[in-house]
């Protein structure tokens, strides 16, 4: 079974699948969806980017009953999806809304930290059918008795191994203990440590195990390393950008102080760069990520902790400014590129004493790292490379003070920009992100000033919203 049309799902869901351009199922979808539709508990092992969100979402949507008017019956909570990070919650909730867009009246709510809890409580009270949340915030709502899990039919633990690594095991167990006995329990994980198997024995019934071998989902990633001494790492990084000329890239450092140092160096040398670290407020983190996804900045510098949950499509290159201590972290880092069947590039800067790490990474990824050398370059060559780097991002991100709760949709923003009042061309408008109470839209930099003026002086869906550039 390879085609979605072979699945026992409604014509409405099949129509959405066609609209989204999905053709054939990925291996995890082929093996998981029939079992989940049949109501079985499941343990699914697959890497990030393998299509598992659709694998668990389609069965949930198929089972949510609709009445004759094609409206979701009642306001009872049907399913909960647990995710390790806020970013992944947002991403999964967005995907569920896309797949469920023909379920008129379907309410999907993301519950995570870094956001005021009051609006979340209001949304729950109005009625929600699918909740996507982090263990900590879900537990917070349980303790406040603002979320009732006693009638849910399906619970999904997405990236369960990462939640355990992040110390959420106790929270996960409290949440699972609060669920009704007659439910479907689904685990998805990239690895299966003994702790997950123990939780499966405790909380699942006759679970079906689905394992997608690495060979089936192995991405096409070219891996290269350059040797550099500590004093020359920043210059080597400049050379890497000058040589490969990526449109978007993610740079990993091991320490927060290194993140700040590298980001400042790149900005000084003409690259549009930003960084993620633990000291950022959630609102600032949201702005940075929106700009990166919208390609308003070309480079994002982060630690592994700060980068958790980041999933950016079409990421040209991952750079390991510092090599990680563990091989599985290296694999997770480079897996951010080469998604969805596209080729990717992972470049590492290795100290002379770190050759053994490269060997360990090769063994863990079952692939070869191409070790290359950079010829010694003097200050004149460095200045030449810096001049070549002075290429700013092509897009500018605009903030709009209206979102999903204000009934604003991507088409409304696109219409305001490209309609008679806006006057922009369709190819001058990039990615549009709709959040609950605000939105982001990317526009070409050469028309950014005009787009800002048109939105500030015009209306979106008949209303005026505050619009400003994201800095």
C-alpha cells in the first residue's frame, strides 16, 4: 500500500491530501496509519522529517465524527499530542490544522510555556478537540484543573526519547496516569532506550511496533570537515560562507558565550545573522525564528539546547563551529538539512586533536566525512572574502497585530498586499505565519517600505491592525 487513496479514510481527507500535494505515503505512514485507524496502540521509530506528524494526525482526524452539517460534534477534547518543545508544538499544531481544514469547526490548541496561561484557559473553556502541548504546561493545566483528560480517546507522545532526555519522565507519567483506561496510546521516537520500553509496558496494550530502518529514510547529506586551530576558527567560518555561499544556514556552538561571539563576528563581516540562547525572552525568540523561516536573516547561530524544536524547510547548510561531544548529537544536528528528499550539506570545523570524533561520527552515521584542507590565507584574502559576504537577506519580515483569534487567515494578508489597495506582485510576498494573536509576513526587501505603508494605511479583512518591521 503506497497511495493514500488505498487507505480507509474519508473523501474529504483525501481531497486535503491532494490539495497539499502529497502523492505517495512515506514508509512510516504506510506502516503506521492502517494500524492506528484500526485503533491499536503503537510504537513508531522514525527519524525527524519522515512524515510521522501526518501518520498520527490522519487517523485522529478520521475518527473525529462529523454531523450532517459537517461540523465537529460537541466541544469535548478528543486527542492530546505531547511534544518536547514549544517550537515543535507550534509546528505540529500547524500541520494538524492544515490536514483538518475541511473539518469545519475543528479547534486545535497549542499549550506550551512562554505564553500567558489566561488566554489558554479561555480557549479550553470555549471548547477544543485536539491539544498539542509540552509536558510542563499540560501538567500545569491539570494541576489548575483547567484541562480534563478523562474522556480523551488518543494520546500521542511525539519525540518521546527527547522528552525523556529533557527530564520530562515524571511529568509524562503523571499525564498518562490521568487518562482514561480505554484509550489509544501512541509513542513516536527516533530511538528506543529502556525507559521508553518500560513506559510502553506500563501504559500500552499489545502495542504494534513499527521500525523504519535508517536506510529507508537516510537523507542525502554531503559531510565535509576542515581542520583549524582555535585562533583561526572564525576566519575559517568566513571562508566556509564565502566558498559555499548558502542562502540559509544553521551554525552550532557548544557554549552560549561562543554563540554570541560567532554571531557578532558574522554581523561585523556583513552577514545577516541572529542567535538563539537561553537568555532570550520567548517573544524575542519567536521574532528570530520568524525572520529565519522567512529568510529575512541568512544565518542562525545556536546551541543544541536553544535549537531544540527548530525545523526549517529548505535549510541549505548546517555548520558545526564546535564539534559536539556525542555522535548522536552530531547526527541530530546535520539532520536539519537534506529534508524531504532534497540534498543537504553539513560542514564541520575540527581541531587537530578531534580526529577521533570524526571517526566516531562516521561510524554512527554509517557514512564518510570528506576531510579537506584550507590553504593558509593572509589578511588580504580575508578582507576579500568579507567583501564577498556582504550579501544581505532578500526578504523583510513584517509584524501584524492580528492573528487566528482575530479571524485573520493567510489569504487575507496576501489579498491586502496583492489586491488593488496593496499593489504588490505575488512573487514579492513570501512566507505568511499566523499565530493566535499576531502574524508575520515576509516581503521582498526592495518593496518592504511600500508594503509596510500599504498595510499600515489599509485594512485586513476590513480592520486596521498595527504593522511594523521585525528588527
